[in-house]
């Protein structure tokens, strides 16, 4: 069990990361009893943090509005995540090398010795990939312009470059809905009257001045942004317009699956020995073949076509 002060630090961090937590959720994350959790909450209140409680079967805890957290409130996991984020940011965003390096240096200088050791242990060398199929790092100004338009729900006007770098006419004006980083590339999912829903590579966007014109956010044709990005084939810009896309739960740790998964796959951690794995191919048999290479049990989540292909190939292999 962690010390009271370390637990309080983690509890405060958890309360800041989400609008509301239930008591059982916090107890599980902190690995303490509900009684100990209540004591830790009272400790935070004594320190001046307005932790609010909502009673009842659906009750929970939340941090009061306007709470100012002390500087550098990082636990071990946060310190390592921050260090890795600052070191790898220049791979996908250009011109931030010096800023990221200075930020990391500043943070490590004022961190406690224990956290500084954690950060120093994950020093990495991030190398940019300039192969033909990999997009160059994004200009921070472009990323800021697109991200701001998405956040403020303002129309975005921009010139869009073709694969050869030439500007396409006329300039586009779209409703920017989602800014997505996937498989090393940045994408904008947007809607317009001319093109309906479209996906644009951010490295080809050259934004104009902000329009300041609001729009009403629409629902994507598919509520799963990840699946929509992987399956939508538009303007030749999507990362993997697979004809077939399937999802399984596989009995392997996520780091193992990610290590051997084909490029463009999505791997999500479910538990220590289970992962949710989404992968595409030109046929359902192709996906089944990829899954077979992992030599582990799996359950098909969707679609039925993949389930049927697995059964068909299983019978064929058994016959052989």
C-alpha cells in the first residue's frame, strides 16, 4: 500500500483527470478500502481542495470548480508519460525540437530526485521517417490553426495541396470536426456542402486567416472515429481504405500484439493478458491469416463475415 501522502497525490491527480469518479472506481485505482478512501478525501479537504461528494447509489466524488493544483503534481506514470511525449513530439510536429528539449530540461530540474530518475531512465532517440509513404512532420502553426477551429467549432478555410505539392482550386471551406493522429500521420475529418464528409491530410493543408464563423456540429456517419478513419476512402488521403476491417479480442498483452501488428492496425489494452485488435486486409481470409500468425486464442467481435471466414479456414486447415 502506498503511503498516505503518495495516495493523496494520486487521488488528487485522478480527480483532476475526470469530471467525476465513483467511490468503488477510486478505491480500485488506489487499491484501498472505501473507508481509507474517505479518509484520504478528508485529508485533501483539510489541505484546501474542495472535493465534492454526491450521495446515493450513483454517487461519487469530484473536484470543485476553480481548483488550483500545485505545480508539477506528477506521479511516476505521469512523469514517464510526459518525458516520452516531449521526446517524441518532434517526430510528428516540426520546429518543436528545441522547445521540447528545453521543456524537458526545465521539468527535470525542478522534479524530485525520484521522479527525475524515472524520467532519465526513458531517454530515447526519436528518428523522423521520411520514406515516401510517411508524411513529414506538421508545421505547429498549421496544427494550431486546425485544432483551434475544431475546438471553437469555427469554419476553416484553407488551400489544399495535391500529392505533387500543387495547390488545388478553389480554396476549401469546411466544418472541422475531428483532428486525429493515427499511424504517424495527422488527419482532419470535416464536413462541407460540396464534399459532404471528407478526410484531409493535415500536412497538405495551408490554412487561411481564422473565419470566426461558427457552425453546428454534426454526427459522423459512423460514431466510431477510429473505424470511420480506417474505412473511409476519400480523395486518396485516407491511411488504409481496406475492403475488409475486423475487430477481435485476442488473448495476448497489448504490447505483444502491437509489436507484430501490421502497420495501420489499432491495438487497445483490455487487461494484462487481453487486447482489442482492429486490423484490415483486402479479404476476410487475409484478416484470418493475420490473426493466425499470433498463435493465440481470440474471439471475433465483428463483423459476421470475419467470423465465417475463420470457420471456413479452420475447416480447411483441419482437412489438410
